C-alpha cells in the first residue's frame, strides 16, 4: 500500500509539473496577446481621409465587403458589432516612402502623417451589391486583358477594421499584387479575450463570404485569388464548402490560388470538410509554422486538438490535396509567430514562380529526408532559401 501511495504521489507530482509547464506556456502566449491588446489599437479615427500627399508615397484603392456594423465615428467606418446584411466600402490607402516590407507603419495619433505612416486618402460607403460590382469592374477595366484579377483577403481573430484594411494594403504593396485588392472583413471585436465571440462571428459570416465570392466570380474578373489568415480560414473553407454543397459552381473555373495562412481550424473538422470537397481540381496552399504561439493558445482553448496551422504531420495535409509551405525555420517579426505570412508578400513573385514550377518529379522523398506514404505516392519536399531562411514546399506527387 505504501508503494502504491508513493507511485501515486510521484505520478501526481509529475502531472503537476507538466500542468504547470503547460500553464506557463499558455500564460506566456496569453500575456503576449494582451500586450498586443493593451498597445494603442486603431479603434477609431485612423481611417479619416488625409488631404496632403507625400512625394514617394504609393496609393492603393481597396474594396471592402463586410458583415460588420457601420460606425458613425469619423474615420472609423465599421466597428466590431455584427450587421444583419453584407455592406460595402471603397478606400484609397497611401503607403509612406519609408515603408519596410512586412510591416505596417502605424500613426501614433490619427489620422497620421503621409510622410511616415499608412494613411487613407479617400473613403466612402458603397450602397449594395450593384455599386460594389460596378466599382470592381471599373478597376478591372483599367487593367489590360490577362491582368484583370482579384486579390481577396480574409483576416483572422482579434482584428479591428482598420487593421484589416492596412494589412491588405501592406500585402498588396509588398507583393506587387496585380489584382484588385478586396477585403472581406467579419465582425471581430479586436480583443484578445473575445475568442468565442470572434469564432461565432466568423461562423455567422459564412453566407456573407459565399455571397461575396459569387459576386467576384460573376464580375469581369478573369481570376480570383484568395488569402485567408488564422480564424479567417474557418469562414473561408466553410464558404467554399457551402458553394460545393449547393451544386451551383458557376464561374468556379475563375478561382486561382487559394492560400490558407496559419489556419485556426480543428484538424478533424478540416478533414471532414475536405471529404466533402473531394480531391481539389487545383491545389491549395497551407502556410504553417510549428512554433505558432497563437495557435498553441487556440489549441488549449479547444481541448488540446491540433490546429491545421501548427500540424506537425505535413504529410497528412499533403494527402488531403494541399501543398504545404512550411515557415517553421523563418524568424518572425511578431511575438506570437502568427503573422509570418505577411513576410512572404515581399517575395511573392519568387514564390509564385516556385509554385508554378511545382516540385520536380525526380525530386524524390529520400532526397530531403521525407518518407513515401503508401497508396498515395511520395510526399516530397522542395527546400528554398527565401527571406534568408529555408522554406519547405511539401506536396503529394
């Protein structure tokens, strides 16, 4: 009995130490989020139009589709509350001449200085689907045939409206994206403690995103490319799933690249979603990092179930039809390692060229230490040096 008690006590001690370690890591991640949350956030006023321009600044005109509620405060446009219908806007964002790739130069006080900060040059609401499509087609018409594309971005958890706008402007500028930039923004509170509210808001936005995708595909665009981040992947994959289930796949051939960056999706839910899709006609791309602290927090909240964006089994994702872009070895510029995808924009042309080329057929799994998966072909990895670090592109041959 004494031996049993001793073993039980030792086991409890080990469990206690393990729990303390897990709690410590969780606490560190939560504190990092709270530090971001406690910093000055652009809740209001940061989207007021600035009349002055700066020599060397570059303007980008963005379209917005949103399930957020309109906000009457000047320079705000939309807040974190949920609207009952999809709404639209158009903004022109100025990128300052001192811009550093991968970064957003935030104003310390609104509306900002165009010489040093991201600022808005013009902004307006668009009333209804027709006005949104007209504005989109007008921008597409200014581009030559072959370049009439759309770049759709869906932001993640804990994102205020202005943060989503400026992130899309940064991505568009750094990537030299040829497409018309479109932001789909759902009702995030912009608070690190509002995870459940944000998740429910993303879920409620599925119909709005499906509707927006259909408008984009039915427009004069030749191709629609999609980038979703974090929790935005949940609403994105669900919207595609709804389109698939509906059977109405009109203009689906216009869908180009689909990038899922740091997907905050339960891995078992994702497998279920992919079973509904079947093997995709075109490959989609999962951008992940196995040191993503934000997804560690999400995993802890979700009962310890792996998230797609920090899944260590990249071969499993490849067998589902994904091409995996592994950024684990890339040094992040944010404390949580959750925004590495933003750094890829600076090398987008090189990355697009590598993805278009694909993994060479003679690049065997054994060459890079990966293993073949029985019955599905070889899982092969193409290591690239981008941003000064090895980045792996993993696919199922």
